[in-house]
């Protein structure tokens, strides 16, 4: 599990994106959501076919990268066979934060098991504290000002 936990550090703006999305199991995502390293962790759930997700992920990234003490990652809910689409989206949007691709035949059902009160709509961005305590939740189109406030309220 330690290898997936190391994914939650963004590449510096002067370096290329962190690389191909890492394929992870539901249990690995559950471990990431527990945020065992503490501090603030931002987790964005998305799919490559989701138009609002394509709009929101760059906004989430710009906001998170403005808070150096915050760790973050994107979790793809695309079907397993759509891995090339996930990578293509990452490259097209120039995403820099680590990205994982949940490997399951039923991504929506897995998300509902992983996230209490799952809204069955994406994008969903969670701001988690130590132990996975939910500090803020954004569903649908994100307001970067509100995300910035949620991140600024917790000193890095």
C-alpha cells in the first residue's frame, strides 16, 4: 500500500505531469481515503466522459497547487477498458496531480461503498482531514473560491 500512498504529491510546475494513471483496487482507494498520513488531502472523483469533470479538474489542480502543504489526487471512475481515455484526458488537460484508475466492473457501486452519502453524480471533490474525516465536499461544478477557503482554513 505504501506505493499508492506516495502518489499524493503533485509534480512541480516545472516538471511534466506525474505519469500514467496508476491502476488501483477498491481496497487501495479505501486506504487512501483513510488519509493515514494526516494533514489535508483533496480527492476528486471523475470520469473521462464527464464534461463537468473535464472543466473542474484543472480548477481543482490550480487551487490545490496554491496550497503547498495540501496533498491531492484524482480518482477515475472510468470503466477498466477505458484506461487509454483516462490517460488521453490527463495529457489533454495537462493534469499534474497524481491520478489513479479504480479497477472495477461497477465504478458507481464502488464509489458508493467508498464514500458515505455518495451522491451518484460526478465530479465529487472531498477535502479530508487526518483519519479521513470529511472537512468539505463539492458535488457537481466546483467553486474554486469555496475550495480555496476550505483549504485555507486548515494550516498546512
